[in-house]
C-alpha cells in the first residue's frame, strides 16, 4: 500500500512543444466492477489475485492496466482532497487477458510522458480516441504542504474536480 498525495492539472498542449521527456509509456486502462474479496484474495471472473496488504479491501475503485508490456491490478481508496491509498499488484499477461476478455467496455487509452522539473516528476497523460482533446498532468508529492514549481503550460488545477478523474472519464466513454 502506498499513500498517494497527487495534484492534477489541465495542460495547454502548445506548451508541451520542445519538452524533453524522460520516458513515454502507453497505458490501456479498464475500471472493474464485478469483483469480490475472499480473505486476502481479490477475485474477478474466476481469477484470484492475492494481496499481502490486509488493507486492500479499502479500495473503492479497481483498475486493470497494461503499461507498455507490464500488466497490473491496482486499487484506490476514496480520495480525500489530494490524498488516497493505492494498492498495486503486478499480474501475468495470461491473467490480464483472462480478465480483459470478460469486459464489455471501452478502455481509456493514453500515453504517459514523464518530465522532471525541480526534483519533481510530472506525469503528463495525453488521452486518445474519444478523449483525444484532453491532456492532464499529475504530480505526486511527499506531503500536502510541499512546494513545487507550476510549469507555464499548466492551465488550471483540477485536483478536487471529480468529473475529471480517470474513473469518471472511463464512465463517460462507456455510456
């Protein structure tokens, strides 16, 4: 379990020109709703994934993710301001495919660019398909009061605007 302190912002795409990214990753992301807990095991469509963390039941939202060639099951607790608990477990490609084939929904597709500035890592998500006009930057902090430099290409903060969460965007494209 990680405690995530994250701030989120809209990005002006013109401001990204000329930035040099540390790396870029393609992400395919589904949100899950047909799962259960059996002790320390997360179960979905006959697939059982064991968690060593006894608090993983606190996750309110679960995601199935492919990040480049890695496969993940991750959950987040309810976000309070900029703070949430995050639970992640790497899974096999076989488990990913067995779960994914049961999902009758469209995933979020995006490219995540990593950019460092002032000792902080910015993750810049450039969305695809129905969300292709959207670019959101995130920064994870060590504590809520931590200072950081806001780049010129930031338009405005959306941290507490739930309609811009990835879960809400996923719901929007799957109406």
